[in-house]
C-alpha cells in the first residue's frame, strides 16, 4: 500500500514497521547531527520520521526533510512525519497553536501523525518545565478528554492526518475511548518496549481496540546520569539474544528489534551513525523461528529503564537546559 493510500485511511496499520527515531538527548547530540542523521536515513530508505517539539531539533529535521524533497530523493507524500504535544500545552486552547508552531519550524503544511507526548501535564504556559519556589515541577490536571477533543479539531482542520498518544496505560486509553462524542480514537500508543519489558498485556489490549503499539528504547535506553539506573542489564548483552543472533547470523540489535516486529509492534530506533542506521534497516530479510521467539519471550522481566519517578526527577533537574524525553 502506498503512503497516499495510508493517509486516506487515516491509519497506521499498513505503515512499514520500521521508523527513524530522531534525536532524544539534546545535550548528547548536536542539532546538526539530527539533521544529518535524517538525511542519511532517508537516503537509506526510511520514510517514517518520529520527532517531537521537546527534542529541540524540529528546525534541523525539517530542513533535512525539505532538502531531500528538493533534491528529488522523496516527495512530501512519501514521508510520514510524527510530532508530539508537550506537557505544558495540554490545555485545549494551547493544542492547535503548539502544533502550528511545530509546523512552522519544520517547514511543513501538515503532520502525518501528532501524539500527546505523555499523560502527565505541567502548568500551562510557555515554560517547558514550570517549577515552584522549591524547584519542584508544577503539575496541572486538564481532563485528558478535553485535550483529545482539541487534537480532533486539529485533524478536522487538516493540520494533521492522524492522532495518537504516547506513554499511556490501558486505563488512560479507555478514558479517551469511552469519551462522549468521540470522533477519532487514537491510532497508536507509543511506549517503552524491549526484551525486558515486552508489554504483552498492553499489546493485547491495544490490538483488541485496533490501536497500534509503537515501541521506543527498543535496544535499552542511553545511560544518561539521573535518567537510568546504570546497574540495569543491557539489552545487547543478554545471553539469549546473543545466542539467537549467532544462530541466525545477525547482530544482537537486529534480533532484539526483529522480535518486536514479529509481535506486531512498530519499532523506533535512534542512531546518528550512518553504518548503524543502515544496519538497523536490515530487518526484513529474515525471521525468527517460533522456538527463538519463545526463548526471547522468556527474557521479559517487566523492567523499565524509564520510571515515572526518574522521569519527573530528571526533568526537574534539567530545567530548560535540555529537552530529553522520547
């Protein structure tokens, strides 16, 4: 199915199951690296680019996309761009202006997919990380169903083709799904997902509601101080994954991602190295056997790299120096 046909359906279900995951840690990589990585990825064959206002690189990513359109590598309708609504903009009156601001930075007329970045809301305003006099993040409590209505209005206005959520659990999804007057249900839910957190229950729920599960941190998360417990195990050092990789003649990273793909999960992978970007794309010419899938299933620990406590604490510590959730 073509991307044009996909957009007409307003659905992710026929989207190729591999996406470019854009810059995650603002202080780890430069904005220029984000732009160059986007160009390399498009040249390799990636067509879905996942980014966010919070990452602080929409200008550079947008320039890269438009450069590849200008040189004839792709057309706009070939690209499927995902953006996200940050936590300070969940008040209904702030949703459309936030989307329009991102579109201006990107140099695009519309997004293909726009997500509520997290169900956690901060105090509405222009401060990305509002804090009180004690340096604590100030939260807010807009009804997420009202935020969703504003998202639906953006879709009706033609500013975005599809809308979804990120970091939602099943109960939070049900709030939206059961909202009176619901026009469009979320097409996807983007969450942490890897061999140690295979999200089997959430995946089953999402499938039952015809919602695509999209996984981030699929190879584990970057070991940034304050974000990740450095004593947690490494995905790519897991003995089972290494053994399966040797058996099928692939890298541990390719096996860890292929495991998710075969379960119907869309995979987000971040890399700024051209060779790794190319290698990560080579997932469609092999399969894992049922036996190997079961072996990797057994690795699950229901273990998160990104806990809500660490998430909020890291945001509070970073303030406005960085934009780092993904």
